[in-house]
């Protein structure tokens, strides 16, 4: 069980948005999971393989675990 779970649409969204806050929380002993909804396959920046590698490294630097939910990029719909 994690103390903090953060969701982002693509790999690197969470790091850009709140990476510093997460690093500080990790340094204070909080356990963190970063969850990417997609692998970012439709992104104009990089490819999914590179982004996955970079995401794992970013999580390591921050002190977090990372999960990839692998939904299709740009195809998540509100079905409620």
C-alpha cells in the first residue's frame, strides 16, 4: 500500500507537474506510486520504449514506484 498515488496521462506528465513535491515527500519517508494511464504512443515527443525507460529512471530518482495501466493513448472516454 502506498501513501501517495499520482496518476498521469502519459509517461513524464507527473514528473513535470509535481516531481519536486514527490521527491520531497519520498525524502520524508512517504511511499509513492506513479501511475501512467497510457504509454504515450501518440505523443510527438519520443517513442513508447524510450519514454518507458525514462519513466522508470525518473521514478527511481524521485524515490517512487511506477505502474503503467496501458490504456490506448487519446482514447480514454468517460463512460459513466
